[in-house]
C-alpha cells in the first residue's frame, strides 16, 4: 500500500536554530515528490518538486533533498514567519491519470 | 495569471443534506483534483478530473461526486451529509503531463455538518 510518513509530528525551534524535517515513503512507481507549506485555515502553498534520487532544490532558508526512500526539508536559521505546517506528498500514476498521497505534516513553531 | 479560487469560503449544513462546492482552475490548467482535509491531518485525495472525465479516485463513497466543465472549472457534490464530512475541502489544479504534475491549491471551503 502506498504510504507517506512525516516526522517529527511537531518541532519547536528557537530563531536561528537550524533543523530538518523527514518524509519517508513507500510507493510503487514514484512520479514526483512535493513539499508544501500550509498556514492555519488556508490551502497548501507549493514549495518544491523533486523527481529523482540525489536531486536538491533551494528557496530562501529551505532546501529539499530526495533519496530513493525519503526526502528531507532542511531549514537554515529559521525565523518566526517560517512557523507553519509542512506537508510532503508523493505522486503515483493510476490508469488514465495520477494520484497524490499526502503525509500528515510536520507542525513547525519558531520562537523569536 | 489567475490562481485557483473556491467558493463558498465557509458552509454550515445539517446531517442528511446535500452540498455543492465550486472551484475555478488556475489559468492554463486542465486538470482538477479534490481533497478532504480533517483537522490535524494531511489532505486525502477524493478524485480528479481531466477533459471533463473522472480519471482517478480515492477511497471515498459514491455519494461524493463531481463535474468538470469545458472551461476547466469544477464542482464537488456530497449527498446525504454525515457528521464526519466536516472538513476543509481543497481543490488543486494542474496542467496534465505524463511525468509529474505540479498542483496548485485554492484556499479551501470549510464545511461544518451539524
């Protein structure tokens, strides 16, 4: 069964304290892995697409990496405005289309 | 470029009623997917439409149905509402391709079933 697991469930950091979020997955026929940021009561905001093992993407204080079984979202010197839920999703093909499976998310709290 | 929009923002219904939620795709996109997100959980895939036909479905009962229109906008219909249907309903649009499909989400509709 296709599965996505994110850890930790919640992470509390001091401003400037770098850390990593983990996304491990078990799927057949990975088409792509995505990272989203979600603020309370809002829709997910697209961050990155990773397609093949070894790939890395960067945006401001965020860097996403991909291996054959997991992905990491590294946050360097976070600021309070980085506080949000970070969602990982994997995409697989189905007959005639695709489906996207989300993890439960990591809730990040950054204290000033 | 216009982003994904959804209406209404909030909705309150009672058990047994029917509801219709609407979504307008981002300009240039031809595929729409619907998700249900319960509090504290990740979005759960309901179904997807491409060229006005459903081409993927998650583990949701038939009382969840949808439509896609020629302008790529979409509706999600839920019949015989249950208390557990209370959730944030998200619509995401993408441009269909054979590789990965980057999806962009709307702000969601918060449905409360009493």
